[in-house]
């Protein structure tokens, strides 16, 4: 079942209007937490010398591309996709002159060495939990199908002592098992970096 992502796009556009091109503008509490999440995701690359082709689903205003460059990752081509046309417009302005292709959409369309998705599964809007979980699984298949070497994503953890009604908290064991059984034997779960979430690294 396909899901309607238009309300989620509007929510993030409101955050962008309220907070600008900042971590808060894409739904994170602060810059250190935003960077810490990127630190986990990038572990899928390891010591790859590059240059690398990179996909990002839910690229926002382009912060992850800038992070990769700051870490010395040799990016041959960056392809960013976001459900918000306004986010893509900001990214195009911000990354003008970079080796980046930016598109409005909800799926990856081209192959890359590695693909990333950060924070895109946390806000289900009005969708039923089972429907949202099926949407996540379909998206993981899309990530896997467009990643030559691997992909990484994060989700708020089901291992919490308090939950907000408007957020999705994923069971890391379920998603680890799904990826291990259906996508790759090479799966790493990171759940020890101080945030109420987890990151899954899948090497294909």
C-alpha cells in the first residue's frame, strides 16, 4: 500500500520556515545530535578511498553532502531526493556548483555506491503503524536495489521509557532480522551512541 507523504512534506516545510537551514529546520533538536547521527551513518563507508557515488533519500537542504565533504569523503556524484520541493530548492541553492543532482521524489531512481536515509521514518503522520512499517520495508528494498556496496538508515528506538504520539518507534530487532534474512548477510546494528534511536548498516 502506498502512503501519502504530502502532510509530512508540509510539516518539514513549516520547520524550515520556522528555523531556517539548521538542524531544527529538518526536525532535529540540535546540531551535535544531527552530526552524531551522521557519524553513525558514515560507518558503512569504512575506509573506502573513493571517489564514491552517493544517494541520499530525504536530503533536506543538503547538510549530509556538506558533512561528507567536511570528513574528506571523495564524492564523485551526490544524488539527493526529498519529498519537499522547497527543501530541494534550498539544497540546489546551497550546493550550487557541487557535484550534486537534486530531485523531488520519494524513491531512489539511480544506482550509487552507497545510499543513506536519516530521519525519514520517524514521522508517520496519520498512517497506521502497520501501514507505516510496510512503507519502511518497501523503502529499504528501494535503498538496497540502488546501492552497489551498502546503505544505512536510522529510526527512533522502541527501547524508550516515553513516546510521543506523533512519532514512530521501530523495533531494532525486527528490522535487523528483516535485513539479515532478505537483503544481506552483512548487517550491523548500532544502538550505543547516546540517542534514543538506532542505526542499521547494511553492506550488500
